[in-house]
């Protein structure tokens, strides 16, 4: 009887110990997963919020973007002035620049309008094809030509100039007369400073 009792007790004891070991292992596994989940949540929150020391950059408040949007909208609105002549913005700029200055080279037009030489060349070719400008070779440098408005080009310029001035007056209605001199000064200084930064960048390149 004694041996039978010991034989019966041993398996029951082993079973209870196994269950206790399994529960301990399960508890440790659950605790480990909780720590991992907590750590993942903390890392995700840190990634979402970002470094608190970096100030937010909002595009709508970014001055270069605001100036670009203004320029784009004004250019689109201005097409009502010259759109009836089926010319684009580059052609308009070349036409007006020649109308105000007379004879110029393509390089000089690019420098004054801040347009790339390729864009100037294309605009000149289109205006020349429509007989609005003419060119003659520069004897001192055969690589460039002198450009000028034809009679037809001068007629278009004189027709569009009053409408362009009226457009500016209408655009400026939202700026109080007393504020306009300050606005002009700010535009001049921003243009000058931007030119300095471009020159500085070019020097750094080489």
C-alpha cells in the first residue's frame, strides 16, 4: 500500500509543478509583449510628433512661396491684356522690353527680364515669325544680333501699353496710396537682396 500511495502521489506532484511552471512562463511572455508594445507606441509617438525643438515650416507663411504665388497669379491675370494677340508671357516680356528700350540684343533682354537665354531665344523666334520684331547682325560680334520692333510690333506695343497701365492701377487698388511708396521700396530691396544671394551662390559654385 505504501508503494502504491507514493506511486500515485508522484505523478500528481509532477503535474502541479508543470502547471505552475507553464503559468510562470506565460506571465513572463505577456509582460514581455506589454513592454514591447509600450516601447513601440512610444517610438511611434516620437516619430509622429517629431523633435520638439524644430519650429514648424508652413508653406503658406514662407515668403519665397508667397512671392511665387503672387507672381503666378498676376501673370495669369495679365494675360487678359495681351491674350487677344495670341502671345505668351515670354513673348510679352520681350515685346515690352524692346518697346521701352529700342534696339537690344537677346543677351541684354535676358539680363533685364531675368529669363533664361533659351526662353528668350524661343520668344524672339516666335515674334520674328509673326513679323513683330526684326534682327540684324552685330558687326562686332557675329554670334549675336540686334533686335528691334517692326512697324507691326510697335503698333501692338502702343496698343497694349495703356491697357497694361490700367491693369496695374486696378491691381493696386487694394493698396492704400500712402502705403505704395513703402511697398515699392520693399520690392526694390527684396529684388536687390535676391540678386546678391544669387551672385553669392554663383561665387560659391566656382
